[in-house]
């Protein structure tokens, strides 16, 4: 293996993952994981238990009323996900510039609303068109997330650059408390930043007769989402994630800043469709990959665990696998990745890349053919295999069966390579 190539690849990947804007997006999403899981839990309760059409308690009078609790939680969490992500990314990005993180969060939220149209056409109960200064859940939920991310990255970056210009700082007397003086220092940079974004939205409305959200959706968001919904785009993402793992780099972590917004948008659209009893539009979502591509963690590592117990004669492999078994059941692969190791291992690196591509490809076609339901619940990524497929598809037992089949397929792919490692010196 060309060590010089590997070193260059690792340097590039590390620089990419640590780039301040990429890191801010990634860390912003990580901060919201508890909120998204809570909201998804209530979506699962509403549709699996309380739904009047297919819920477990559908024949119990009054059960449907309790769906109001889940709807309230959903509306106040995933329903405003774009606002929340603007705040968390704004905080993280401002902190990376050594600026006030709290004001960065405020600027992120303000910038998001600055590029939204001031008025929306809505329809009342009589079917009449009404113009009102209102914001819809379509704008503030995950479907508006791309716009929130772009607006926040631009505004906080401009704010940080302007804040470093001495000419734009307001000098206060020494007797003024530092917190107040700091607020005034950011006054002019914030004024300039908000003016720029406000003018941009207004100019687009005036001269292009459209708005920024429409442009972002048409030229940026829609093509990206569509590319992930194709089998080619899916397999490319899975391949890149696991080839990075093969070289000792956390592929899902590095590429998550790119894939996470796209797949979160997709699962939000599915959840909205489920809530409205319409057809789910997307196959590839975050829980889809978690359930069918990352079972046991990166590289479908739980398949390697079984393959080692079946075919490995190496005492070191078997001892380390016993330690990594429990973590792999909860999709944590690091103990085995670095313990065996799987990384920088030419024999095990091949199935590490191949197995997830095979399993996600099979799951993609099984979903597109209607053999299993599309994912519509954002489950915790640590949910064990088989249970994860059942929950992510809103209680489709066929998805759980498919996971078992995929695990067997993965074991058969890993097994010949495990047998070959028996000939190596331990």
C-alpha cells in the first residue's frame, strides 16, 4: 500500500472535517440529536399506537385524542428544525471565529428569516387567497433547512469579518460594563450584515420576481436531494464513507456534514407525508442508512463479528471480537475497527467497503418495489439491528426480516476474507 498516498488522503480528510464551516454544520446537527429523537418517538407513538386507521389502540374510544400531545411536540421541535439549526450552527461558527457564540446563534436565526419572503399566499377555510405576514411549517421545518444553513454560514462569516475591523467598532468609556461594550462593538457589523441580506432578498423579489427560498430549492436543494434518492448517488456516498473507514478515518463523521442535511430533509418529508396520510416520497433517509447500511456501525461490522465467530482460528481476533460484540449491537464499530484492526487491513478492508454497498443496494430495490415500507421515523442511530428496521419503517415487520437477510448476506461476504486471515501470522 502506498503510504504516501494514504498520508495525503488522511491530511485532506482531516482538513475537510476540521474546516470551520463544515465543522459548524456537523456540530450544529449533533447538538440537536436529542430533540430529533424525542420528536421521532412521538411520531412513532402516534402512528404505531394511536392512529385511528392502523394503530394498536384504534378500537379504543378516545385514544386518538392523545395524538394531540405528539403533534404538539412535533410542531415545536421538528416543525421548527430550520430555526433550531440556524441557531446551533450560528453558535458553533461564531465560536470558531472567537466571537460571542450566543450572538452568533441570534444572527443565524435573524439571517434565516431575513431571506424568507415577507408575505405568503395562504388559503382560509372558504378557499379564498389571503396575503399575510406569516411563516409556514414548510419554511421552518427540515424542508427549509438548506436555506437556514446557507443564510447562517454567510451571515455569521460576514459578522465575524466585520467585527475584526477596528473602524467598525464603537469605543465605549472604561466605566461601561464589558458586556455592554461588547454588545455595542458588534452593532455596526450586525447592521451591515442584516442590511446586505435584507437587500439581497428584496432585490430578488423586485427584479427576478421570485424569492431566495425558491431559488435555493430549485438550484441547490432539489438536485442534491434527488441525487441521494438515486441508486448511483446512494452507492457513491456509501462507498466514500467506507473507503475512508478503511484508511482509519471516520467516514460517516467526515461526510455527515454533506449527507446529514440532505437525509434529514428526506426523512422530514416522509414524516410529513405520514402525518398527512399521503404517499411517502423518499427512499433514502438517515434511518434508512442507519438501518440497512450501518448495522453494527461502519462497514456493517456486526457481520464481521459473526464471521469471526464462525470461521476465525485466530485467538487475537476472537478475543477482541468478544470485547467488541456488545458495542457492535448498538452500532458502535470503533473497538473492532481499531482493535483487530480492520483499518489498514488489506483483507478485511475489501468487505468493509463491499458489504454496505450490497446491503443498501438490496434494501433500496426492496423499498422501491414495495417489499418493505419506506422509512418514516427518525430512530436513534444506536438502535440495535432488526429492531431498528421495524421502528424506522413505522412498524413494518418485513423490514426487520430484510435486516436479518442482509446480515446473513454480509456474513457470507466477510467469511472468505476472515478465512484468509487464518493464514496470516497472528
